[in-house]
């Protein structure tokens, strides 16, 4: 039986979700906001395709059922709404969606990055207290993917499974039951949405490696194989220290987190002995020379602001010392002339300000 699903967002992940969920047999509505809707025009002129001069995990053409620039149409189209958008886009999109949402709908954020907490706070702040929505945070998107041409994708690989959690966590299993028929990979349950944020595997590599390699990345316009060329023995040591900080924060919150090494091996069918080896040998991540070329890249503007800042906030709450996380944020602040400690995803933005750890865990349960 065909299931309807709306994809809100027309970037790399949005187009890939539209392609792959259609391939799975779903009827898909793809929404692109004004200013970001060129991919829709490309799809209207051509079926969405996967092809490139590299070996791809999936290839072919798919005609998308509905493409729209009307957000109300996209919200009305389905009871399952997937937002595979950068974290900074979650809030304005949700505010625009709020007047059109109805009870019983499910909103999945890929990646979540604590977005469920922020959107739930907005729902209440905007007076929609009685609107019964289930939020789901995924640790990331399922695919390694790029838009490489008009209506053309390169899907380089896909995770073996995707960990998710609902807000509240008591709805996680029911949410998985609704989502699984749509998804091209198994969904696995995490304890809660805080765990989903802490388990995002971009935490360990993206912001720190980008920060440590910024001179070369800028001077050579990002013409590197990011994971192979930007991970050295020394940068891997620094990343390992930051990984210990993440694990300590999880322990202080009562969460048993998966190590980055174990997660990468499991998600991508590898058997590496160190994170350095995963970066240097991953076939999925090594197919394209693609790296940030400035400090305005999402590896900092998203992954520092929406992954490192929440960790820093939870560390301050629990008394865990985070010298590498803190140093990385200070350097990124200098790079971008900002203050991620204030402008990133803070406890206040998540609606958790003033709570004890026990209060927070009860709130997300």
C-alpha cells in the first residue's frame, strides 16, 4: 500500500529523501521555499535522477508525485512530515507550518540536533498548547549524498541503520512503526532526544577537524578529500580527547553513549581499530574530493552551534570539564565574529533552562 509523505526542504538531503522514498513506493510531496526552489524547477523539467562519475549505491530515475512551493499544500498532503534541513532552518520552517498543522501529525527532523525540544517550546510559546504533534529526532540523514547537477544526485552510500528518538520518548516505538514502512533502512530506538543529539556522529569530526585545518581549507578552496586529508595522527588525538568529553557528558546525564568508533564501524560495515582509520579508509566518504572552504561552512555554523554548544551547556549543568569543546567554540567564534555560546542551541532555546538533570530526563521521557 502506498503511503503519503511530505519532504520539507529541497537541499541535498531533501532531494535524496524524495528520490529514495519514491523508490521505496511512497507518494512524495517535495516542498521548496522561495529562494530555494530552483531544484523544484529542475525536477519539473526532468525526473529526479542519480548519476555521477563515481560508483553509486543507488542509480536510476524517479518521478516525484508532487512538487510545491506552497507550504500549506505540503503540510496538508501527508500526516508524516520529514524535515531533512540544516538546524538553522528548523525554526523558521516550523513557525510557518504551525497554522497548518493538525493533531496526529508526525514531524521527523534529520538531523535532529535537539530540534524537537526547540520546536516543542515554540509550539507552546505560540499558543498551540493543544496541538498534538509527535516530534522525532534522527541522529543524522541516512545518506552520504550530493546534488551534482540539475535534478541529479550522487548517492555515495547509506548507513546500515538510523537511530532515532521521539519527543516524548514514550512515543518512540509508535513513531518507528509509522516511519519504518517509508524508510529505506532500519530505524533503531534511542533513549530520548537528548541522546539522539549526543549520538550525532558529526560531533567528533566536523567542527574540530574543520577548525584545525582552516588555513589549508581556505587557501586551497577546499580541494581535499575531507575525511582522508584533514584527519592526521595529531588531529585524531585531539578528536579523541573531545570524544572523551562527549562520553563524560552522557554519563553525567545517565546516558550510555556509543563510542564514535563503534558507531562508525556499525553504521558503515567497517572493522576499524581507531577513528583515524575510519576517516582514512571509509569507502563511502572517500569517493568525492569535497571539503569546506571557509569558516561559514555548515561543519562549523551548524555542527559547532547546534552540536558543540548543547554539549557545552550540558557540561556546565553537570560539572563536566570540556577544554577541547570550549576551545573549539572560542576559535570558531573568532573565525565568524559571533558568539555561539549565546547564539547556538542553548538550554534556554531548548526549553530546559533552570531544570535539574532529573527534571530534564523526566521532561523528555
